C-alpha cells in the first residue's frame, strides 16, 4: 500500500540540450530533450510539491529564452490535470534556487516552503560579489531570492540546516552541500512509511540530470558520472549520488532526476489533451514502482 501517489509533471522543455551540460565530459556527443518538471505528492492528507518551476515573465522569461525553453504551461494547467489547484498545495520542498526550480513561488499562496538555509544565504552572498563573478548567476533570477526572503516575512519559510526526517509522514530531507549548488537538497519518500523502507523514492533535484549520472554509460560496469554544472565540487556530487542510490535501496531507477526524458520509457505514462501538437509529459508513481507519465 502506497502512502503517496507521486506525479512527475513536465511543464516545459528544451528540445535540444547539449549532452555535456547534463553529463560531465560528454563533449561533442550530441543533444537530448531536457524536460522541466516538478513533483506532486498526494496522500496522508497532504498535497506537496518538490520544486515549483518558473513563471514565464520578467527575468524568468529572459532566462528561459536564453536556454531555448519551449511549451511552458502554468501550474494551474499542469496541476489541473491531476485535479489539484495551486491554492491547494500546503507544502513545497525547494531542492535548490535555480530559476526553473524556485521561480514560481508566488503561484502557491497557501504553501509553506522548505529550503536549506545555506542555499538561500549563499545566493544572497553571491549577488553581492563583483560583476566579474556573474557566471555564478547564470541560472538564478535575483527576484526569486528576494521572493524567498519575503516568505520569511510572511512566516511561510522554513530554513533547514542539514537533514530533517518526517517533515511530512514518511518524507525526509537531506542536504547536499557544495554540489550542484551550495545548499542543494534531495527529498526521500518512504512510501510505506517504514523506517527501514522497502518502497523508497528519492527526488534528486539537479543532483542528477540523467540516469548516466547514477550508473554511467555501461550498465554492466556501472559508475557515477557527475552532472555538467557544479558551483561546488564534482567529488561531492559523486558522494551524493551514492547516498541517494543507497536511500533508494540500491536501485538507481528509484532515484528520479526530474530532467530525465526517459522516465516515460521506465514507468506508465499518459498524454493529456491540453496540447497534443506540442506536448508535455507527466509521470505518475503509483503501484510497486509506479511513475506514470502524463502528457500535456
């Protein structure tokens, strides 16, 4: 029996993203579709999200156009396919502060947001640096940082310092300091609610973009290969990959990279009626392993 129904919801995508940006060292090896997704958790009287996507306006739109993002859909449309409205969401876990994960805070007026304290404070620090360090800000909308700070004023922000178990029943948060970002974190769902869970899922944020990050190119001889972007260290990314796979019971396919297009090949999927000409996907996690994919 699953405690949560788990949906990975694609709200936009980049049709041709260079592979070296996803897999460290994969230079001149082509391109791949890069979905932009967030995760909906339904159950135990809870409606929670892992990340919130971005709002296609102001600097968020500028960043999206820079990276070639297409077919953006607002949360009301995306969540509506699951019978949920943005106002229904009570809890949001922000894996890190890049615009495509934290850029839509204002669409969830009733939610309490969880983020690592180090993630927020270090981006404020980065914003104060000399212009010569602006590479650090390639994925950041400064307005998102200010909106997160304003959540504290509204008493809707929880700054987590490291790991925290049972934030919601069966849901744990783990810090991954100095990896993809300074204060990234991943979300562990024990979907049987057991302490030593046999039905675990890990939602990786950008600590893994693809399954090559978790198993390498050859499944017969697996290895960890870090993502192509780190403000921290590649070593820390490797150690975090190992920690996530262990939390998932040793099954790398239970670690869900939200930018992984091939989720639809691994788990049940469906296509929604919203835009059949230029579709998005949603995946759902229901049965034993469950991710089911839905297409907008």
